[in-house]
């Protein structure tokens, strides 16, 4: 096998799949838990969003840790923390104890995307970043697709506690394989010398990294208009993603009157279809772009187009047929998934080197989390006040369209270009 980078793709996909299986477990089991502990829709909205609070607070910390200590051990620590927290949820005895385990889970899960983005920058040639980012992010949709079915089945057969223990324990398998086989490409033993040389030559877009150049600081990153454009786009796309992730099973059960198992299947179907479609968009992105256009931010056009596709969620209130609804959800989820993935690839395209990928991606996902943690709470209030999900879908759709405009207009300049120009010596003619 000449392209053994496929093993890295497997690690990336399974990392986010397990991450999101753990997240969706509470969404699927929300109604039985709410009945057991007497939780209101507003309280449930806070509980569903609670992991985002610590997730948001931990992203930049994990990013800085990655840039200092590397992906192997930092990523392993994150996986261990959120897997153990998910298992612990199965032993909770009150609203408060579930809240605590979800907060711990969120802190651990914040490691995954910064780790994945840094692995992509270290392992993938520039023209393969789009597909690699799509594979990384597709796990966030495959996870809910699998988790919705597995957790719904476990809850129905054994109770909600067993569902959390079952999905939380899967992280231990991934953790063993990661620590046993993963290394940076310079040290990995499962690739040949030819593939190693290709990776090291092409991972920076064919340019030689300047070892004497100091990495961009958080302050440097925040001075870049492109970074702000990336953060806002990530936030608007993540709002729609988390609306579906946290409330779709409850929407199907309460407004579409489906039982627990059928709502699990109809949650899983659009997620599963969107994984395939988003991967195809990732492949298309890599094929349409040259190495030069990658460095100039050409991937922003694909991001903007995908954000417009996310806006299909606006038509949900006008759809009665359940299969048309599935089609609408599939298109919207595909757009959100592909936009977030291409945005992760885009920040890698615009950064000058891999040295700051951890912190930059931490900032990027912080932008996403800032809106993601609002989606479950805002939706809880909308449902409690209007007794309908219609306005929740309208909010997500409007933000998606706005995100398309932001991406297309604000992500045009390489990150750090201003600092490099400012630091260039000035020549004076005589």
C-alpha cells in the first residue's frame, strides 16, 4: 500500500465519531431522563448545552498544549477524560450530577478538533487537506448516526444508564490503538521513505518552513481579519449543527409524534447520508484547487456555498411529508458539515506553518462553540414560549446565509501577513 496516510484518516474519523457518539447520547435519552428527574424544556436546554460551556473554555488551552507537547499524548489525554465522564453519566443520580459529568466531558472533548487539525497539517500534503478535514468532520455526523440507533436501542432494552456506559467504554479501544501506533510522520514506522518524503515536502504547500520564524501568538492571530471571518463563519455553521445535534430527536418525538426507536432511525438517516455527501464535497474541493490557490484562501468559495446549502433548514416548517423532511435535513446537515470541514482546511491553508495550528484551530473552534452553546438554550426558550420549533429553524437558516457572506468577504488574506510585513526591514534609497 503506497498511501498509508489512510490510517491517519481512520484515526481522524474515529476520533470525532466517538466524540459525537458521546455527545448525542444525552439528546437521544433526554426524554426518559427528563421524566425521571422532572426536568422542564428550559432546564433540558441548559443540560443539553452544558458540555459546551467547558468545551468553549478549554479549546485554546488544548490548542496551546498541542503546540507545546504534540498530538500523541495531548489527544490521548482528551479521549481518556471525555470517555470516563460519559461512563460516569450512567451512574448519575440527579440533575446536578448529570450536569457535572457533562461539564467534565466537554472539557475533554475540546481536545479533539485542535488535535485533528494539527494532525492534518503535519501529515497531509496541502492538496489533500480538504478531504482530510472532511473525514475529520464527517465523524461528527457518523457519530450521531450510529449513536442515535445504538443509544435508542440500549435505552429501550436496558434503560438510559446502560446507553451511557456502553458508548463511553468505546473510547478505551481507540486510546489503545492511538498510543500504540500513532507518531509524527518523521517517526512513524508504518509509512515508507517515499511517502514520508512526499509528506514532508508537500505539507506546507511546497514551501520550506522557516525554522527561525517565531510562531504567531494568540494576539497575532486575533489581529487578522481572516481569523475573525473564519471564527464567525464557524459559529454560524455550528449553530445549525448543534440545533440538530441536541434537539432533533426531541423534535421528531414531540412535533412529528414518532416513538423513541423511530426517532432514532430518522435522526440517523440524514446524518448518515450527509457523511457521504460531505466527503464528496471535500474531494471536489481538493480537485478544484491548486496549491497556489490554497495558499491564497481559494477554499472560501466552497465554504460560502456550503453555508448557503445549510440555509435549506429554513423550509422545514413548511414541510409535512416525513421523507421530504429527511431530504431537507440531509441537505442542511451536509452543508453545515462540509462548511465546518472546509473552514478547518481553510485556516490550515492560510497559516504560514504548522507551528501555530493548535492554537489557531483552538480559536476557530471557540468561535464555533460560542454559537453552538447558544443553540440548545435558545431553542429551549423558543419551544417553551411558542410551543413550536419553527422559529428555531428560522434562526439557524438566517445565520447560515449570513455566514456565507462573511466567509466570502472576510477570509481573503493569509493569516500573519500583517505581522510579516511590519517586521520586514525597510530599505532606504540614497
